[in-house]
């Protein structure tokens, strides 16, 4: 059977992330140093020491989460002697994690990935004035019902399914009033809970169109190579290797639904029975709900990585 390496998205950041890894490993320190230099800021200091209010800003959180995951991967590769190309049949990431996956698979360089994610964070934040948009998690509702609630809540505003994370866990996104209406409609359709999320902008919906335009320009100039292994794209839930197609799908991803549940099913259908998450412990629990028979492993600490190096 096959293995996939996977990479988390926004929300997995926390003050102190990567600090122990950097202290223990030259390979990790190199990653953080390269990202700091690429961005012209001490992102690693912000990751290690905070303040949290700055770390959670989208333009900082996105490259930070990527750097933390790539650091864990590089430690496994350089110090564990295991290459992604030998150990993984596919890579995938949740939202910004798709950029991490492309970096991991050699499609994007580390410095370029960091710059693209910084820009992506800035563009997504600037697309909608603070307070106008919102995102909410609908729990206990299937995807089709969540789409229905979003459509009925829209009433001329924007309201869309943004993340299809796992069975009974769908995130909607759009104008704040529309999202609030959709929460009430979802409860009427059988949702256990509908809760607004503490995010600074309504990601993965049509309100992000200005950000998609900015990313289209940036990605046009980016050097995107053929990945070592196929990347399962968020917007199609299917493997992709063609650089032109990767570029197009990354632009679509800004306004499109993150089809994570379907992506995991697709990988399982392709023979993947083992998922290794780098830099977080977010996707593993989701995968267990999507494909209960799959094995999951999360590599965050040096101990995690050293144990995995013996078994992978």
C-alpha cells in the first residue's frame, strides 16, 4: 500500500512553534533562516517568542505554518536519511498547506513559497474590510446540506461552503450577515452547532476575488517545477503534476472550496492507507473520521521524527 505526506493549514499556529526543533537540529535552523531572509523579517523569532497577536495575522501565520512543517520534513530527510520521493506516493495540504506540499515535493523553492504565502496572506486580508466577512463551522451537517444552508443564507450576499473538512464538519464563508443567516438555516436542517470562527477574513469564497487576481500575477512570475510526486489539489480533489495546471489551481483555490474530505477519499482510492502529517496534529483526526481504517502519524517534535525515522 501507499503513503501520503500531508501539511496543515491556518489555525495550527501557536507561539513556540518550531523552537525546540530549531534548538535540536541544524536542518531545521537552516529552514527558518532561509525563510527569515526570503521575507526580510525575523519570522522565526515571532514563531518562537510571539506575541501571539502578531503571529495569528494571516500574512505571518501562513509562512510560519509552512516553515514549521518544512522544517520537520527536512529533519526527517537530512537527519533521518529518508527522502520524500522514496517514502510518499502523494502529497497534499489543507489550503495554505497545498503550497507547503508543493515545496515539499520540489515544485516550489522554499524562499519562493515563503514569499508567495506572505503575499497570499496580505492579499486575502486586504480583499475584504475587517468586520464585513465571516466564517463559521457547521457541525453535524453533511456537505450537501451545508451548501444548501449557505445558498439560502446568501440572499443576494456571498455565502459559500469554504472547507469540506470531514463528515459533519463543513466551514462556510462570506458576508457576515449572510453567514449568520446560514447558521440559523443550518440548525433548521439538523446541524448540531454553528459557530463563528476567530478568523480575520472570509477565506475561500467569491469575496476573495481581488486576492485571486493578485495571486494570479505572482504565480505567473513564480518558478513552478514538476513535483517529485503528484500533489492532490484542494479544488479538484485529484492528483496534479503539470506546472501550468498547478499554477491555475492555486489561483482557483483562493476563492474555491477546499475539498479535503474528497481529497482524502481520492488518495485512499489510489491505494493510500497511511498519512504522515508534518508540523501539526490537525489533519490526522480529520482523516480518521474520513477514512477510519487509515493509519495517521503526526511529526511535530524531534522525538516524533526520530521514532518515525525507524518505522517509515
